[in-house]
C-alpha cells in the first residue's frame, strides 16, 4: 500500500507525539515521515529529540546519521554513526 497523502500522515505522527511527547517510537515515526516529506531539517531535529530521550538506541543514532548526511552535516553524521557502532557492539 502506498501512502499518497504524506501531509495527513505527518499530521497523524504529530498527533502521536503531542499525545505523548516522551514516546521515543512516536518521535522516530514522525522523523521518518518528515524525511519522506522532504522536511529534512525538521526530521533531524525530531531525531535528535529522540536521542535526548533515549541515547542508548543504535538505530536512532543511525537514523540521525543518515539525516545528518543528507543535510551535509558530515561531522555530526560521523558522531552518530560512531555512537551507533559503539552501542551495537555492546
């Protein structure tokens, strides 16, 4: 199934975060749909907010690294990737 109305999905994701601002998975979902909508700055901000809530998730660091790379923030991307690898290797 392909979602054609990205704006409504972004609105739904915002509603999830509004309902529970500390729900990390909701913030990650919002970051994903913002990224799909081409709103990379907002997606990166949302991902870093997720990290502020839970820094011990390699997948969040990886996602933040991907977004930082897309935004040409290569130093930040490197730090996120390194954190993801450190955390994943236990």
